C-alpha cells in the first residue's frame, strides 16, 4: 500500500503526494517519469543476475571469456575451439591454465553462453538503473531517503562492474568471486531500500 504523504510546497501541484500523484506531477514539471515499483523490478533482475552467476560457477565457465568486457576479442558466444586456441596463443598472459596443460582444450558454446549471458544482463540493468537514479534525484526534496539509497545502489553497480573486470584479471580467484557476490547482495538490498523509502 502507498505511504501517507504530507502536502509539499511544490509550485504547480496542490494536495497530498502519493507515489502515483508524485510521478504524474513530475512529468508535468518536466521530470523523468518514474514508478516506485521500478526498483523492485531492478532488484528482481539483479537476483536473476546472481542466479546466472551461480550457473557460470556450476558450469565451470568462470574463465570462458578470458577478456573483459569482450569475449575472445568479440561480443558473441559462439567461439569455435580453434578461435579460442588462436586467441590464447596471441595472448599468452591471459591463456587458460587448462589449455596450457592440454593444447586441445576448449570451452563449449554452452559454457561461453553462460558467462556471456551473465555479462549481458549486467549491461542491461545499467540503463534502467540510471534512469531511475536521475528520476529519483529530481524528486530528492520529497524522497530524501530513497535518493540516498539510490546513490548507494548506483555506486554498488559501478563497483560490481569494476570487480567483475578484476575477477577476470585474477582468473576468478576465490576472494574476488566472494567479493563480487557480496556486492551483488548489497546491490539488491539497496534497491529494496529505495522501494521501501519511496
């Protein structure tokens, strides 16, 4: 249910604000449209990203895209074994340790797809998150708590992207994977706080 809102002295609007009326007034005043349910949708998408991250670990595909943000120098998941091996030959510093032990080793398309999908979802969540961030910022006078929580959520997404790159660089070291999961859970919590405070 909607929270009760005290009247706010905003030019062009008279009455008691609810999330619905506030959003409508925001559009009238040139603000970005925003629905207080959006943070919950983003939190649900973030949980899907965490689940795909688990799929990556179960599939033993954490190093199936050896570079970042690209994957074997491209942005697709169908990378034939010979192309993988050629890439490792050209980039010995990022060569897979299993390929070093077995020159015939290569990841399957399914393994690469799991990591590719995980990265794609992280990219997809960024645009609606930024939209929500700026929309809430425009309403910061009426939503101070939600604005602060959204700043935390946006900062956590940036930190996750940076940590993802570090994780790839350190060949999915356990400490980096654990840090990435911790940041992801904090990100979901921050989005839930935005929804509660809105």
